[in-house]
């Protein structure tokens, strides 16, 4: 990411709460320097579908900063997520990961995409009920908690008794569906879908993750290990 662009994003008034210091960009150039670890170093067979490394996402192409389909997290968050996975497996469930640490340059890529109102290729799949001009703010922010290394986007699967076949739970929307139905406690979803969301929330909260109420899939470890530091090392 160009330094001037990142500086402009960090200067925006909603980059931090009024009583908090503004986020600072880490000088780290590699995942090791940022103390980011691959979740598969802790759970080698965890299910992953890292959306922004491919084209099955709301921008419709690989996103800047994603050079490999990996889930990187700061070690405390990775260890907590591994505990969630192990606890779920004892009940014949498991997680499926869509995104973890997100480079700051990827967030800037999202913002550029949101400003290009002529690009409507993914509207039907990701924001059918909203005008694209409404996405900046609640859904696409210029500074993302994912860039602090302790946030993950995920869902749950139910497995058979041998744990060889796993099926995603019905959560009512897919990943990065922008609109009210994606709110964790959305009123318009079925009882089963709401129960599945609460099942995920309970499992994540048990290990210290807090849900973002506008997105049923979004969880942040609290307290965060580096709450005022953003990282921009590539995922590779």
C-alpha cells in the first residue's frame, strides 16, 4: 500500500473511538516480525476457504495482500481459536475459516472497490437489497479490526459420528452478505438458522471471542493482544 494512502485512511475520524489513540501501522515486513502464526501450525487439518485469496468474494477477484489462502493470527488469537476447534470436535462439529488477519492494503482495496459504483458484478450475491453507495461505513470501513491480527470470519459444520463427512450449518446467509439478514439476531431468519448462529456464538465466546452484531460470522478475541496496532504484511 502507498504510505500516503494508508496515512489518509488512518486520519479518518471513525478510524478509532474519540477516547482511544489512533491506530498505528506496525513496521513489520513479514508475518514472523508481526508475530502472526498460521492456524494450521496448531490445527493442521482445520477447514479453510480463504475467500479473499480467490475470486469468490464481494469484489469478485483476489484482493491485494492475499498471496496465499492462509489464516494468520497473532498467537494468542490462534491458540484461542484452536481451543474452540478442539472443543467443537468433541461434539462432532468443526469450524470453517473464511478470513483471519487482513493486511491494511487489502482494506484499502475494499475501499477503492466501494467507491467504484460502476462495478456491480457481485450485487446479486452480496448486496441485493442495498445500493453500493451504502456499503461504506458499517460494512466496509477504511480501517478494519482484522488488520490487528485477532479477528476471524468463520462458520460451523456438523459432522457425522465418524467425523469424515461434515456439512455446513444453515446460517441464513452466506459470507459477506451485506444487509439486515446477516445481523446475528436478525428477526427475519428461521428458528433453526438463529439457533445455529447462537451455537457458533456460544462456542466462540467460551474462548474469549466477541461477535460483531452486524455480521454473524465475525469474531474478535477480547481483549485484543495489540488493540492499537495495524499490520500490513502480506498473507503468503
